[in-house]
């Protein structure tokens, strides 16, 4: 990647689009410090994303990996959701209350004491999202959140995301029509650069441009 430059402001819901191999996941990993750019600078709320600042940076960001199982590792999903807050010093009782409220918000309260392996793909995705939101991030970054979800769960996830009180949302996905329901702005990666930074709705109507970028809509 080269000459990557963009700013996300409070209230932004942004789609990160690009053909397979365009660098979407790599860019997201740079934003949270899992990888370091060879040149240039990334700042989150004015804080440079560099090794010495990573704990402070990551406290503000909720990041969801492509595979929800990467974030669900405790015996029950209730314990998965309380793990982060307790690790940051929240009392067990308060962490449990917070977790149960999130489970209720997402329609998962009946599954609190089940293992992630007992849940459907959609339920695991929401449980992983709840484990992130338990830390009250101001920025939410999702990598291919609809992978493996059927239409009903895709719709439910969209409804949940649109109600979240985060300041900024950045979502990398190939699910173009779904992105059109959840985000307002599109960043399109191609040939290692951001080729488009625009309102998402006109872009989704421009089939010729999407085809050129390796993003044929409706397939």
C-alpha cells in the first residue's frame, strides 16, 4: 500500500471496499497496531499508533476479526463478554451486569451460559461483538462481519449496528448491498491505494466503476 490518506470523523459510518487481496485487512491491522507502516503516520484521536501507545489506542477501538471464534475462548459467552472489562479493573458484579445487558440487547440472554461452539454463526458474531462493546469503545472496526451469515442474521446484524452508540464505524466487507444499508461513505482500495472516497449510494449505482474495481454488485 502507498499514499494512503483519509480522516474519519465522529458520526462517520464508513465502508472499506476492495477486491480480494487489495489490502483491506492489512490496512485495518495497521490502524490498530498489529502491523506497523514502513512510512507515514496513523493517529487515533490525536494519539500516534506506535508501540509505546498501543494500550491507550486499543482502549478506544473495538476490533472484530473475520472469524468470531478468534474472540470467543472462555467456557461460556457470558465469561467471554466479562473478560475484557474485568481485565481493565471493572468489578465482577458490574462486568456481569454489563454483559447481561448486552446479551439482552442482542437477543442472546438465553445463551449466556453456553459455549460459543453451541451457537449458530450469527449468534457467535453477535456474541463477539458484545465482547467488544463491553469495553465501551468509541471506534468500531469490523473485518468481513457478514461472513457465514444467512440473510436473516445479516439483517439482524445491520439493525444492531445502526443502533450502537459508537462515534466511528469502519467496516471492511465484500457484501456491497449490506454495506449500503449500514454505512454512508465508501473508501475503495485498488492497486495499493485508495482510489475512491465518496458517498456510498451513488457508487453502488455505478456498476461500470464497480466492475473495473473488481467489485461486481449482485454476484
